[in-house]
C-alpha cells in the first residue's frame, strides 16, 4: 500500500486517466478521492458513479444527459454527470459492467473531450479527468468480446492494483484502531481499546470483504460491547471463530511481530520523526503513541539500538 500511495501522489499531479483494480471493499473509491484531492482539480467536483447500479438506458442518460423529448418522461433538458464534473473528476466504479454501446460513447469522451446528450445532435465540450475502477478481469472481458480493447488502453494509462487486506495484515491494527475511534465518537461510546486477543483474531481472519468488512465488524463491536475494550466475543462469529495457534500468522506473538516490524520500518524511513511516521502510516499521532505503548515499540533510534 505504501507503493500504491506513492503512485497516487505522483499520478495526481498529471491529467492521465487511472484504472484502479482490486477486490470489492479494498477502498478503490478512497484511492480515487485521494487522487482528486491531491490534484489541481481538488476544488472542483468529484462525481462518483456506480455503473453496476444502473440499467443501460438510465446509465447513458445519467452520464451524458438528455434533451427534452428524447424518450418518454424526458420533459426537460438534463445535464449529465460528465457536465456536472466539468473541470473536476468523474469516478466510474465497476467499469466492467457497462454495455458496449455506453463504452463507445465513453471512448469518445476520452478521445474528443466532448459528449452528446441522449436524443441530441450538438456536441458539448467537457474537461473531465476519468478515474475508473473494477473488480473484474478486464482482459478476460476483452477476450470474450464484452469490453473494448481500445477503451481499456484509454482507461489504463496508469493502473493501480489494490492488494486485498489478507495480503497486508500489518494494516489491520492501524485500520481497526482508526475505525474504533470513528465509531466510538459517532455513537458516544466510551470504547477506547481493542484487547490483544481480539486483535490477534482479526489479524488471523482473511477478511473476504476487505476493509469494508473490517469497518462493519468494528462498528458492530463498538455498538454491542459492554466494556471499554473490544473483546473476542464482541467480534462477528465468523471472525471470532478464527482460533490462532502460537505460530500461526494470527497469533498474539505474530501480531506483535507484524506490527512492530511495520512501525519500526516506517519510523526508520521517517528518520524517527513521529509526526512524519504517523502521516506515512495514515494514522493520527496519538494512535501511533498508543500502538507503540501497546506493543512495546521504541520511538527513538537510540532506544531501538539499545
């Protein structure tokens, strides 16, 4: 994820289209928003579109707009989302779900920087950065004739592959602590910590729903716990059923090792600057202090050597 975030910082300064690939729940929209926020378009609109949630005709009208009388019910002219996102960023989620007809019109937007409203004849110029995302194998869709190869190359000028949470378990304690603070504050609950046994179970679980599933698990635990600390019994049954052994990746011993190695590495890269290290980890400085205290991690180069 560090490599991904470094790429985000670099690509944000350009006008290039970006294709974000990854499993459901890995945070593809968050990456798209980060690209927009770090770009020169940050003060302009960020318009997300879930391409899988709309039927073909509806999606076409939503993206490109329509003129009065274009179809039954089109009683007024309507601006499309590309016009709404003008000078900003349009995030097309689940791009692999759109029809070949809509793909052809999207290709025109990327090539000619203009759209035609449904039922209209006039072209409308737009300056929109497109960031697309998918959990599908677009190569397989191309081979099956369900996705245009020329559109794929237009979309994938820069491709970001977001790893699933099970492949970056060192992020789980950091994310869990973040979600704990968010939902404890939002619900007025005095829940301030996660028991090491509960954290070990979370690190040992594969999280098929990725970050979204982890977030929901912490929200549930905050709502249901009767303690100030989240315990194993507060976790969802399928997560709590992950019983780690002493040498398994999810054990308390391995949990300490995973977190310690990761935080130490970032501290060294930040030259032991705590503020910078927290920024690189994507957490608040107070969270960094809490993690180092919990796992006995030294915050100074001298103590680390000792």
